[in-house]
C-alpha cells in the first residue's frame, strides 16, 4: 500500500505540470499513434493503449499504430518506406498520409516526434519549424483532434562507452519549444514530457527502457487527465487482449514481404498465386482484418468484464513431406579426397529448417530454426526456435538438445559473445541470455530495432564477428532499414552490409543503396581482417574497400562468379589439410555443393581462384545454408534440407516445402588430429592470452571475448605486458601482435603503444589492420593525423587503401589531403580509387568547411587538391574549380577532370565561362572544356548568345574544334546554324569526323534535309555515314527512314544497324512492320531478321508474328493447362539429355543464357544463368518457364521500356536506386544507361524478354529432350 500511495502522490504532482486540455474520446473515435522508436515500443508494450481503453471503456474507441522507428517530421515510414504509398506499376499501395488516415477513419492523432531531429543541433531548428507546421496541418485535416507529446530528455547512459547525450538537451529544448508553439497554432493538446518528467526512463540515454514502459504510459495518461493511482493493478487481462490486437494489426499494417505484396515483386507467383487451392500472400493478408475485428471485440468485452483474453493458438504444421534419413542422405555425399562426413544433429534433436549456427565458449552449438518462413500465416504467433545442442562425450555427434529460445520470427542472424546470444529477427536485434544455467534464455533484450522486413529471405542475416569484435551482417535489396542509435539514425537502403560495434552501439551501413551484392548472405574475414561478402545470386565481392558508410551510390566490382551462395568461412585449424588453410569454403545451395576458393594478393586487393569442391551431393534436398569451423577444428554445415529454397519464384504455400527436417553435417580431415577443447571460463587470464596463439580462429576469438568480459579496460595494460614478454624473433610475433591489438579493440580499450608497434610492423597486413583502427579510435588516441599521413604513404597499396578508408571516417578536414596523397604520390588500382572517391564524397562537408575557412589549404600540394576537387560532387566547389581551371599552376593533364566537374555541377553562368574561348589560355584547355560540355549528363547550356562562338569554330581551320562545335550544336539544338551544319554534312571534301558530327546534328535541328539524307543512305558512301544518316532521318521523317530501312533489311544489308535505329524510336516497331509488308521481305531475310530480333530481346509480338509467318516457322505456344505440363513432365523423365543439349545450342538459347560459370569481364547475358536450374526448379516449373515465359519472370529480368519526351526508346533491366534518375542495364552491352527522370514520358513493364513460341517448331520428343537437359542441370 505504501508503494501505491507514493505512486498516487507522484502522478498527482505530475498532473500539476500537465496540459490544461485533457483528452476526451467519444464513441466511434479512431485514435492513431505516430512517432519513432519510443512510440513503437510503447505501442508494442500495450500499456498506454490499455490505460486509454480502460478510461474510455464505454466509448470503445479503436486504436491504430502507425509509428515507425526513426520517424521524423520530415519523413514518416508509413508513407516514405518504399512502395507503401504508391505501390509499384499497377498494384496500388496504401496511399499518402492523408489517404491512410482517411481510410482508417482517424479522428484523433497522438504524435511524438522531435528527438531524432534534434541531432541536427541549433542549425536544424528553422527547417524543423516549417516541417512541423506542414505535418501538423496534414494530421489535423479538417476536424481531427491532435495530441502532441514532446520527447523526453536525453539522459546519462548506463554504459560509459555510449555518448553522453545530456549535452544535447539545450538543443532539444529548442525543438520542444517549436512543438509547443506549433501545437498551440494548430489547436492541439501539448504534453510536455521534456520539462515535467523528473524520473529516469532510459538505460542507453535515448530510448525508454522496457522496465519503464509502465511509468512512461502513466506519465502520458496523467497528463491527459487519466488518473489511476493503483497503476496497472487489475488490468492484466486487458493488457493481454490489447497486445494481441496490436500484434495482429502490426502483421497487417507493417507485414514482412512488403516487396512481394506491393513492391517490384508484386506479380510473382508468390504474390499472385495461380495454383488451385494454394493461396498467395495477398490472399492471406486479406484475411487479417477479420481477425483484427474479432480481437477488438474481445478487447471491448474484456474491459467490461465480459470475457477473458483470446490469444491465438499455434497453427499446426502440414504433414511431413517425403524424405530420406540422414544415414541415407550420407550415401549421396562426395567429399574431397581425405575428408569424411558424419551427421552431427538432425530433426531427431529438433533441428528442423536450420538457418544458421554458432557455438558458445563451452563448445555448445546454437542452431536457429524456422517454421515461420517464408511468412506468418494469418493470425499465427511466430514460434521459431534456437536449439541448443551438446556433444557431451566428444564423439562428433550431438546427444542432447534444449530449446534455448522460442517465439522468434525467422531468426536469420545469430552470434554468441558477452555471455549470451545475439539474434536478428524481424525488425529487431536481440540479445538473449541464460542467467540460471539451465540452457534456456531467461533474459531477452532489444538492442536495436527498425531493421527492414520487406523481403523475409533478404532480412538481416549472416552475423559474423570481425577479428576486432565488430558484428557484421547483411540485408538484401528488398529491405529498407532505419535504426535509432545514441549516435543518430543509421540507415541502410536496399542491399548492403551493416557493421555494429556493440560496446558503443555504433551502427554503420555499408554499400548503401545496392552498391554491391543484391542479396548478400555471408561475410568472412581472412586472418588479417580483410573481408569478403558473398551474394545469393551475384557472386563474391571484396568488401574492405566499402568500409566507409557512404551514401553516394558507386557500384563495387565483384571478384568471384555468381552462384547460389549462402554462408562462407575461412578454412583454419590443425585438423584441416595444411594446403587448404587460409582458403575459403562457400555453400552453393543451388548446386548442392560446398565449393572452395583461394585468394592471391593483387595490388591493394585480391584475385580469386576456384579450387576443387570440398563436398558435393547428388541429393536434391541437400541445401547448405551456413558453414562454420567448429571448436574441434571440424567443418560444420547447416543443411536446410528442402526442395524449395526461395519463395518469390515458388508458390507461397508450396505443398512440397519441407517443414519437418534439417541436418547439421560435420566434415573432418581423416589424417589430422582434432583440436583440443579449451576451457575458457576456468582458465587464468594468462592462459587465455596464450590461447591467442592457437591455430584455430574460433579459439582465439572466444579467448578474446572472455578476456574482454573479464578484464574490461584493464586488458590494455595486461596485453601490453604480455606482448612485451614475447620474443620479437618468434616467427609468430606479428600474429600475436595482431591478436593483441584486436583484443584491445574488442574491449574498447585503445592501446597507443600497441598501435604504434603495429603501424611500424614489417608485416604489411598488420600495418593495414592497425591503420583501420585509426578511424575507430580517432577520438581516444594521440597523433591520429601523423599516423594517417604515414599510412597514406606506406609502400604497400593495401595499407594505403586502409589509410584512405580511415581518412574517410575521421571528421577532420586535414585528413582528406592524406587520402589524396595516397592516390597522387603512389600507384593506385580500382579498389584504392573506389575508396578515395567515397572518402571524398562522404567527408565533403568536413573538408569543404576546412577549405573555406583556411584550415585545409593543401599548401603546395596542388596534385592532392586537384584529386579531391575532381572527386567531389558538390556545387559549392564550383568557384574553386573555375579558379583552378584558370590557374597556371595546373598541368594540362588535370584539366579534363576539372572541366568535367564544372560541366556537371555548373549552371548556365558557370558553363558560359568555360564555353567562351577567351577563358582559355591554350587550345588544349578549350578542347578539354568543350569535351566536358559535350559529355555532360545535364541539360544546362550557356546563357547568352551561342551562335557567334560556334559559327567561328565551324568556319575556322581547326578540324577537331569544328567537330566539337557540331556536337555542341546537336546537344544544345542551335537551330540558327542549321544551314551551315547541313553544308558540312554533305560536303565530300570535309573530313569523315566532321561529316559524321554534322549528319548526326541534323536529326536534332529539324529542317528540310530529308532528300539529301535519303540520297546519302542509298549511296555507296562509308557505312558509318549512311548509318548516321538513317539515325537523323528517323528523327526527321520516321516513315521514310523505315521504308529505306526495310529495303536494306530485304537486301540483308545493315540489318543490325537498321533494327537498332528504327526500334529505338517511338512507334518504330509499328512503322517497320508496315514497311516490311510493303517491301515484301523474302524468307531468307525474314529468318535472319527474326534471329536478330530474338537475340536482342525484341518484345514486339506483331512484328515477330509477321516475320515468323514469312520465315515459315511457328511461334505460338500451346494453351496453358496443368494436364499439358504434367504429360510433358512425364515424357521428360524419359528424354535424351544429350540430344536436349544439342537442341539448346541449335535453337539459339545459348545466345541469351549461360550454362556454366560466367567470366567477370564478359557482357552479362540477356537471360538468367541456367547452370543449376534443374536443382532449383521443379520439372513442371521449368516447362512453364520455357513454353510460357511470361508466367514466371525471374527477379531482375523484367524488361523495362522507357520512352523519352524526345521520342527515344530505351529498354533494359532496371537497376533501382533511391536516385530519381532511371538506371537501365541494356540487354546486349555492358555498362548502364542513365536516363534523367525529367526526360521520361512513359514507362512500360514488358515482362520476359524471351519470346513465346520458341519451342513451337520442335517435335514433342525434342521438347521433352530439351526439358530433360535443363532439369538435369545442377545435379551432382
């Protein structure tokens, strides 16, 4: 009772300071909550909604949560998260904020924002004022009530390594005042938690802690006039029913797999279904509103004492699919010579659908298993588990299992450290801990939240520790994450890699916006900290050059060929063959193979060489999805054991999906002994230090974690003493020094002494690693600038690479000069150039500020200054670039880059300066400037009169200048010079280059040159001139150009060029068809043209039909039916695969599809690679894709056609980005096409490039043979 009295007194005292306008709800009110992480967690806890429901039990209002982590007044996730608002090409999303509120029939909005925005400091207040006013106007609408809750204060964190945010409260107060004023202006209730709260609510200084959610709710309720002196006593049933309703609402409003519901995969089989009695994801989502309605009725009944909470029961799994025992599956394995395989654990110990596995320091294995994947059933409570396995007698087989944790939702990330288990599931990064030692997690903490779930097989995955204790994990291109940390919002848009420093809660998004792999599933480090990331479809990438958390999109090359990669590990330890140690194993789940590769140094990076596989299986269900070296030195493989390995390309509830089996395999090398099992907990500190010398990485890493946990910051002194006792002549001294430095990093105990030793090491990998720590420790060590300068001028390129990466993360203006020296005073390769570009762009605000205030002056280092300015992308640099372009100190070799910067960043005024000849002191300067203007992607042109300068260039004596002038006349459409341009176009004495430029310009200038162009095309002039003439004629008079083109095609002349020219123009396909009919194309020419159209992926059905008719070939597919598919599948089982291979080649399939590995330097094939198709798709599915290609279009192969305002047509595969411009990968060439969004008039999704009817001319036997060939691909 004493507690209740104190609580009552506390609430009463709080109300004194609360708003004078308490909340009043009426019948049929719908209350919407908006806010960031604090509101998300408050709603999930249910306390605030429970109090409101209790207070207004007679009015029975409805409550809807629209809060989202990292929300601000500038952007709310409910409308800005990709595809939510507008959907994607024909499938509608939820609409904008106003539409969503209207659809919910919202009458009251409770909003809490402002804390995230305050990280911008005082300089951000003005923008905050305007955005807040605009948002509140939208929320109020015509007559909604608005309640504005201020942020709580920043507090001192319970971890000294977290930033002390209390210094930000003076800034936050300014933002709170803005909210107060805006609330008054919009007749809103204002709840001032910032000024009135006297209680501590956080542990990390930023977010309301779980243990304080009740207090938080009571504060808000009290300020709204809701007093309940006995707190939540007697409200437990109501709280449960509210939470159940909210769970259902969250699954409906913010579901996983949004990409498949309303995004760019919304037309896949997974999304729309088309198999009888098998629902699609959209079908199941439509069932949830009825469940929410029932849950709401239960809440109303419970609050009035008429019912007990109704919580959903676990939905039973479908019956098991056919399988073979582990012992039988073992017979299908083909291990490399000298290796043997045994089963470590299977479904007999609860291992079903394993996703990932790790070990704790006791040598126990944790396996994350899912039954929820790919998606929750309507109303289902997720109950995925982490199974704890123990091999008590050391025989290499688990003999005991425990459910360590349950009620998880597709836990794709798992790692152990710090006495517990880190788990990535749904939107959350969790930390689970077993306190009482019974093998079951007693504690579950949310470390961070806001991770995306737009595609459940691309959510955060593949947790991996770096040697220095950073937790790396991946996400795919269907994901958009926004996470609040004490350091600010960390975001990762589309595919990328996250880097977390758990001790400080620093979270960095790498490769943001799909700069690297599209579906990364694995990060691995070599013994010196260099890293790779592997892709489920796109190959292997050297990750280290992307360690700057940059947002400017720049694609990173890969070093390894594509495959179905999921999980990667470095081979190490005494049990493995010495010849393989330091190499890597990688799972290829598509081909049922554990592959192997090695790296060899190449400049600052590596080249990759494939080696013989470690393990193959001829069993289709063997699906290796994770691989790890275990405590005993053996290799362990998590086998998902399934026919179905994806979900977008398969039916949502595919009945063949296996939900009851899974295996963990153990692979050992027979000739070598296993590793001894260390005892970390009972070892002394110096015994643990000696474990850092172990050949097994797992032992070294666990020893470092144990030392860090045990000694904390004291580890610095202990480690320095330990290293001092090791003989420097010891052959492993550098290895030990590396581990000692990494240990200090794990413990967040920077050692200046060890850092200095390592930066001066004779071993370049050690120096590279130490250089990396300069940015991580830059606020806690001395001489950062000196050490960065030293590393930037290191003799080894990998050290210089790391120096650039550190310079890109140290917020000091001067360090960008050191990064520049690494590229101007030494050789560079593509990795160094990539890192330097990102360093310059990422640090641009810092070095630009220093450049302006004089703290960064580059002194006499002109080459470094030029290197930085050329890479920068801000228009703030324009004046400096123009000054440099006019400086005598700049050598001619630097001018092209300077002028490119001016041309891309400048407006009409700046462009005019470099366009005028008077600006230039030499002809080479003008040539460089005009070249930059010609190649600029912008539409800007110089202000003022262009004619005089260009006319002078045309009539001058310099032919190169004349050619450039003609190109500028074309680009800027200077029609006043049309006649002069025409004279050069048809002047036989003019140079070939001049005539080409003039002829191309005519198409943009208009006029009456069509007759001359026709004569040119029909002449015997050079091929290039005739093609240029056809291109211009197509712009001036498409029917005439098409008629000429058809005649050329009929004669089998310039077929490729004619097709490219005509089909690249709007209405070109239709005009060409009409012209070909008139020209009466012959059979031979029709065959040649049809073949060419098929090879370039033409999608014009009418044109293809006509040519097929003339060629005498069929191009129609049979009407789809399951009976036809079933019969053909049966026939294919008896088909001749060798004959099928000949048919594949003779039918021209190889022109678009690759069978086998794809070389990195080759142009991407038009269609998907088919090497493992027989192991990833059923025979029936292969038949459907071959005969009716538009039924299932593989992700990334949906053809997009863009029509520009000028009538040009571009086709290709869209490379999506947050940038507004459209990026296409063309079908028949490498590189990309960038189309400014302002140029686009129309976009059309054309589906599959593969024409229907390619098998129409084959016999039934030949089709069966082809299907047999394809269905056999990928089977070992």
